[in-house]
């Protein structure tokens, strides 16, 4: 099942903002009580402030680039985005080069929750 165009366009733009390190744009696209996985250190983050702090800490040490390669609607209404991610350390050495799936729950066009799944 294909993801709805507005959700697809919204999420594609957020990946562009992530790769540009545009924290204000990213946080404005989230609900105030967003739930977000800490894919770097483990655990779960709650709220825009925690997510913004997490990204700033992460980007001080790592250079992740995440490129969406596919969008699909989940049966429960969430949107699954297949992404190719490359993570480099601050010296430019490649640490990770993999495909994973990010699953989003949107509320009123804003990201309320994200989940990371291994790509099948």
C-alpha cells in the first residue's frame, strides 16, 4: 500500500532537514510530546526538547546521512519509510552503511512517534 502523498512529501522534507542539520524545522514538525527512539545510545526520548538535545549531541560526534528510498502505508495508518543510512565519525570514517525502516505515526500532519525497524 502506498503512503498518502501529503505524508510522503512531509517526511521526505524532514529527511532533507535532518541531513541539513536544521533542528528548528525538524522540531516544528513534531508534536510537543513526540516519542522518538534514541538509535545512537538506546532508549526512548520524549518531547521536542529531548529530541533536539539528542540530535545536537549526536551531530557533535557523528555525521549521519539518511536518504529515503521508499514509502508505504501500514495497516494501522502509520507510514513506513525505507531509508539508506550512512554514519561516519567526526574524522570521516564510515561506521555504518545500512538500510533500515523508520515507521511514523502522524497526528494532524505532525510526527507524534517514530520507530526504527531492521529492514527485511
